[in-house]
């Protein structure tokens, strides 16, 4: 098993772990956190899977992941602003229709 | 003259102009409606020029930055992209006109509507033209994020909730898609659609990547049973926004799906996978229609109708495998155009009715003769296309789909289309019957002209497109991954 | 890369990353969860270094850990002051749903891992192609060349996404301060006096570095944003007459410049973003500098988290020293 | 083996206990003030030793200088942040641990 494959596998596990967190938790901040972990997993898999080329590393996936990181930050910032707004207008931090968190 | 018309990359301007206008609208909010109208008119013009060029000179590509794929990104103006651009141009122009009347200058919503909508428009057009898997991811994110912001525009608790659901579903979808792109890049070292189409092997890895990307896009396009986020988001947004979300935005991930399945992975996808999507589509048609029948609010009814209509688009996956491919292809793309126009028109009418009556509860609209009755007539005209009655474009589209189902010998899809049409007439009639109910509601004021004419014009266009469906149908097949004859008449 | 003496490291680092992610997701105290998440991102930067992606490592440390961490902490404070502090535990699920989700996730993991064995042993990346055209790209660092030239269109749209985020956030709410009062400490005053120039300097350095080594506009912008936030937390604020059109103009400046450079192509009969060969270098440089400025402001605006109100973000400063710190 | 390498190894080995001690302090000490104490003091020293070890391996003087600069910056921000945290905690009413309980 080569080194990039270890990281690819870890990336896939991070992605699935984040998916679980996104689905299982009701608190919005936690969901956003989980989505970020998913994203990190995807980026890791992306870099690692493309890192198996011999010689100098391929710059194209690096640039793509940079783009991905910035896009994810933009999403996170809007998601957090939305969560804060929901907390401020209705004093709850989860989506409606879910059981009140204990 | 023709030399310029046939060589200039007109389609690029459908991205650039809204981008620049969005910035201007953000900088000078007072002039935003003007910027919006100018943009709407010029985008319509550029779409027309693109259509002219494709019609005469065929599909064309553009290597951005002068770099050839796989190093650079390629924009492709082909038939499928053109139909999407036409939808975008028609819906965008109408909604822009309507929005100048709907949002008032004193309104904070207006200040942010225009930059957000213009960015959304640019993103949609960019997505339709993109020929690169990773660039599709970026454009898709731009589409999703601007849609979310628009869905939350009025700041009501319901809208915020809907927007949050939309955002989380969107994130899950796009990250799943991106993981698929990562696997593809790892296996083939390129993300260009055309190059991938030539090199992709039909093995387990491609299937895994296709499954990831498809799952993500299904979530984004809200196919049953992943539609949970759509009705709250679409129903609680301001009406012009709902019109854009339903008429335009759900088609963006759909086009990516079509490109993936028919251009990149035509051999990877198995018949079983295609039928799974077809069956989910049937589920969407039936479930969405039944839910629409049960709604108590007009906007929710229209939103669930979108859930149902999305189902029809997915019949393409099973029906386009075989000799009926071209027929099904043209049918579905015509349906995209027809649904875009009719659904946008319906949401705009909803907006006018809500503005007049102060609410959109169906029970409270009973006996809505007079001014409201006239609005309901426009609604009915749009519904002609939605349900698929002749001579509307919706009728032609469904007719082609039915022919394709007959040729392919897949009767259950035929049955679902018939049942879906029946249910659709059911929920539309439920609304129309209101106009003929006796009641003593006080007369309502007349809506301003700008809230009356755009939806009417759009629904008229949707009906008339049925009479002039030949050119769009031919254009749909320009550069399409399927070919063959369009079977117009089929005796079972 | 083959397993060598670093194999232990390569097994340990992913394991620790997974553990941190797991703890961050499951710890019932959200503040702890955010801190663990920041630690996760910092270690992730280490993983990028190991995977020979120094540009990504820089971005991860600055944007992933720094900006996202700040955003999360700011949001947590605001949420707790609006809705009260709560512990977050997984929603109670019906056993059937849990089994179904678990099985689906495990099946997905198994399927994906199994499909990895089909990856070609000698993949053809785009590295050689980038190297071949590097000389024509106007910069000497491959990643920057991809970002600003070969795939510059992605970056153009990416900046649009950032700008969109600010518009969306402004549309959602007014700026709510999340500090009751500016941080104050005699140490901080001295620290700022030293650190703000250093941050400005290192941002310029990173930007300059980007043309031939790992670094570039986004990394530089996050350093600049860090400086702006530091000043903001210490009580500095934007003068009210600047928070209207001038601020908006600065926010869009980078994007507008990029857009203007992009349409030179179609206006002169070339493709979008196809720069005239003689202008490639100055155009990219100009776009990059303006982008850095705008992105730094955009990142700062996302942390502030609302449209400018025109009033002071804090109550009047308690000590006269706070006045002296405004710059 | 180059004497420089040996020196580097010695410095790295010397750094490890400081980080270990700092981390144990962070995890085991009773209150925020004690933890800050452990963290900032021990880690700064440990980082200094690592920086020296790495500076010995650097190819150019400029690289060594940059490594030293990193150490200085970390110490500077560590001290400021520690002070800010301690001050905020004190103002929030946290009582420093006094040896009882």
C-alpha cells in the first residue's frame, strides 16, 4: 500500500464521518462543522489521489483544492450568518420540525 | 455582418454582462433596477445571437485563456446548452421586468435582490456553457449560494429555515460531487468532459465516481426522495425568487447529470442504474402531484408541482437507451423549456395574488372573481403548458416522451406520464375552481401593470412554443450525445 | 512515494486526524468542538506538507484554521448570546434509521475503498503539461500559473463566490458585535504596534513569493485580514463616511479588475481571459495585488458578519489608550 | 555523521520533554491560569530548541534567520494571547487555584 493511498482512504473516511455528523446532529453549528470536515476529507482524497504521479507533484489539483477551500469558507461564512440570524429571530439553533435538543 | 455574427463568441457575454451588472448593482443600489433591465435585454440578445450562430454554423467551443484542454477550461455552446440558455433568457427577462414592479425602492430586499439575482444569472449561464467537471463544481456552488441568499431574502423565519435546509443539502451534494471529480482526476488526469468521454473506462472506479456525482446532483436537483428541502425553500421565498428557483435553478444540476450520463459515462452507467433513476422519477411524479393536491396554500401547491415535474426529466435516463434516444432527448429538453416558462409564470401569478389578497391560502381565495379571476386566468394559461394540453410546448414534449416510451416498450413509464397528467389537471383545477365559487369577499384593487403583463407574456410564449417547436427541437440535437430521428407519430 | 522510514508517521497522522474529527463531532460542548476543529485543521496543514502541497498547507493554516476558526468562534458567541448555551448531542434516532444510515455509510466506505484498487498505477497528471507552458504563463510558480492563467476562469468565479458571500451576509443581518467591549491589555497595545506592520510586510512578502514559490493572493489576503481583525478587536473601527460606497468599492475592486482583464480577450478577437502576450505579466500582477486587497477585506467582512450600520461597533472606549490605537 | 547533524539531534531530543511537559500541564493542571503557565513557558522553550535544531540544517543564513523570526513571533503572540486569556478569565470571575480542593 503506497503512502498516497493511505491518505486517500483517510480522506474518504473523513468525508463519511462528516456526512454522519451532518445527518445525526441537530445543532446548526455542529452541522456546519461536520460539513467542513467532509470538505477536508474530499480535499485530502483529491490531493492524495493525484499525488501518485512520479516526479514533481501535479500543481493542477493543488490549485483546484485551493479554490475548493476558498469556496468552502464562503459557504461556511454564509451558513454561520444564517444560523446566527435564525438564533436571533427564533431563539433556536436547529431547524424547525426537529425535536428540541436536550 | 454575418461574419461577425457567426464567429464572435456571443455566449460568453451572457456570463460577463450579468457579472459586471451585479457588481454595479451592489455599488449603486439606486440604479440597480435599471442595470437589471439592461442586462436582461442584452442577455436575451446574446442568447438569440448564440442561437443564430448554432443554427447556421453548428455548435462551437471556446478555449478560455487560449489554453487547450486538458490544461485549460473549455466553454461549449451546443444544443443542450442553448436550450438551457433560452430558458434562462426567457425566465430571466420576465422575472427581471416583474421584479422592478414587485420590489419597491424603499425596500431593503430590492437593494440585495438585484446583485444576488444577477450573480445567480451569470452563474446559471456559466454552468450551462461549461465543459469542465471542476469548473462545473465552481459554477454550481455559485448557483447554490446565490439561490440560498435569495431564498432567505425576506428574512421571515420560514424563509430562513428553508434557506438553511437548502444550504445544508447543497453542501452535502456539492461535496459528494467533488469527491467524484477527485476520483476521476486520479484515474484519468483530466476533468474536460470531451476528453473524458473519449477515455473513460467502464470499470468499478468510474461507476463509483458516477454514483458519487449522481447522488450529489440528485440532492441538488431535489429528486424524490431527496426533495425534502425544496418545498419549504421555494414556497417561503419572495415570488420572483421562487420563479427563478423553480424555473431555472433546478435545471442546473440536471444539465450536469445529462452531460455526465450521456457524454462522459455512456457505457459506464448500466441499464439498472438508469431504471433506478427512472423509477425515482416516477415516484417524484406521483408523490409530488399527490402532495400538491393536498396543499392548503397556493405557493406550496406550485412548489410541490415542481417536485413532480422534476420527475419527468428523469425519464430521459431509461428512455434514451436505444432507438428512441433522440425522441426522448428532444422531449425532455422541450419539457425543460416549457416547464421553466410555465412554472415561472405560475409563481409570478402567485406573487400578484398574494400582493392583492394579502395571503395565499386557497380557502381564502374562494370566489375570487373580478381582478383575482383575471390573475387566475393567467394561471390557467400557464397550467395549459404544465399539464401538457395541446397545442402548448408541454404537450409536444410529453407527446415525444410517450412516443419514446412506446418505442422502448416501457409501458410503466407511459402509465406514469398519463397518471401524472391526470393528477396535474387535478391540482390545477382545484385552483381554477376557486374562481367560480360563490362568495362575498370584498373586491380587490387592480394590480399594477408590471405585475400583470410579464407572467401573461411568459405563459403565452410557453403555449406558442408548441406551435413553433420545430426549430428548438432541431437545435436541441446540435452537438447532442444522442442522434437519430425524432419520432413524431407512433401508433402502438 | 513509497513507505519508508516515515511509514509510522503516515499511519499516525491520518489516525490522529480522524480521531480529532471524531472528537470534534461528538464532544457535547460546542466550544470544545470548535477548538478541536481548529487543531484538526492545523494538523491537516501538516498532512498537506507531507503530500507535497505547500500552497495548500499555507491556505489551510491561514484560511481553514484561521478564518474558519474565527468565523466559528464568532458565530458560537453570537448564537449563545441569542439562544442561550446548549449542549449538543445527536438527535434521538429510531433504531431502524440508525441501522440504515450506518449500513449505507459503511457500504459507501467499503465500495469506495474497494474501487481505489482500480486506480491506474502510473497515472498521467497535468504536471508535465503545466511545466511545458509555464514560460508563457507570466509567472514562475506552477500553482500560481494554474490559478491565475491556465484555470484563471475558475479563480474569477471563485472571487465571485467570495463577493457573493459578503452580499449574502449583508443581506441577512446587520453587524452584531460579538465582543461586549474591545480587548484591552497594555501588552496588546505593544503587540499591535509591532505586529500590524509585520503582518502587512509578510502579506506583501507572501504575495511577491507567489510568483515563483508557494504563496500568493489568497494566503497573503488572509494574513492581511488577520491584521485587520486584530485592529478591529482592539477597538479600531472604520469611519462612518467610509462604510458606504468606498467600502463597497474596495470590496469589488479585485473582482472588477479581474473581470476587466478577462474581457480584453473577447474585445480583441481572442478567447475570454486570453491576455495579449506582451501584457500577461503586468496584467496578472495588477490583478493579483488588487485581488489581495479585496479578498482581505472580504474575509474581514465575513467575520464581522453583517452589513455596516454606520455606528460604532462598540460602546465608547473605556480608556483613552483605546483611542490611540486606532489606525 | 556531520557534527551539525548530531547537534541537531541533541537539540530536537532536548525539545521533546518540554513539549511533553507543556501538554501534560495543559491536560492535567487544575485551572486556566496554571494551564497557560505550562503551555506558554514550556512550549516556547521547546519551540526555541527545535528552531535551533532546524536552523543548523538550513542551507542559507536567510533561512535560519526566518526560522528564528518564527520563534520570536510565536513568543510574542503567545505572551500577548496568554495575557489576554488570563485577564478575560480573571474579569469573568474565575478564581485562581489556591492549592485546596
